[in-house]
């Protein structure tokens, strides 16, 4: 927009007489009035105002970007776990360690707490010592029972041996008198050998049990 100042011809001319508000006294014009009139004349005859075009406005250009926008909804509510699990220790003791932090995700079977193990380790050692004593007593009883069984078996086999000796002796007497057959003599002789072998085996077992 250009601004133009239009001046009338009367504004560029020097007035020949003073305006009505100023009066001449004694053929002379007041000095202040003359200065004021000169300033008005100079201002009215000055050069026309020049329009200077403003600089172009600064425009910021941004290229559009397409991306996902997350919509948030703020509400007031109460949070509640989807599943509740009750943790209860099967033994009593002092809690020594916790194997999780608040807010962690845990799984079934995961170690969560550690109870002080020292009292239970002492009890375990005592139980093992007691177990050793009982096992030694049991072994001793078994050995004693084995000796008794071996002794009884040896006595039984010894009785069979005595019977076999008696039968074989009688059979030999009858065979000499031709009162029995050779076959019967051989049978009693074989039975005598089996009885002797069994007694020898019982004696070896009894010595082994005694050594153990």
C-alpha cells in the first residue's frame, strides 16, 4: 500500500498577509509568529513519502510423516491379580534369603524363599549318625543270626551224616552176610558221601560267618 500526501497550492505559497490570529503591531511582525509561519511553509513543501515494501514473511515447511499414534485412555480403577497363590512353608524356621524382587514374573516350581538351613543340617547329621548305629546293630544281629542258622544247619547235617554212617555200616554187615544187594550198599555209600560233603560245607560257612 502506498501512502500519498496531497498538498494544496496555497500550502506552498508564502502568505502575503498574516492570518487572522496574528496581528501587526507598529509595522512589525512578531518574531515568534514569523518562525512558526516559516516552519509550516517548509513542512508543506517537503518531498512526498516513499513506500518501502516489507521483506517477505518467513515460512517454515515440514514434510508430512505417517506413523502410528497410540491412543491413551486415563481412568481411575483398582488393579487386581488374575490369579492368587497362597505361599505356606511346610517347616518352621528363619527366613535367610529371598530369590525374587517385587513385580517379577514367577513360574511354578521356582525357588522363592530360602529358610536358614543350619538347624536342619544339624538334624540331618544326627539322623545319619543314628542310621549308622542302627545299620551296625542290624548287621551284627544278622551276623549273629547267620551264625546261629549256620550252626543249626551244621548240626542238622551232622545228624544226617551220623545216620548215613550208621546205615552204610549196617548195609555193609548185611552185604557180608549176603542179606542185601550190592546196589543197596552203593546207595548207602553215596548217601554217606553226600552227608560228609554237606557237613564240610557247613563247617566252611560257619567259619566264614565268624570271620565277617
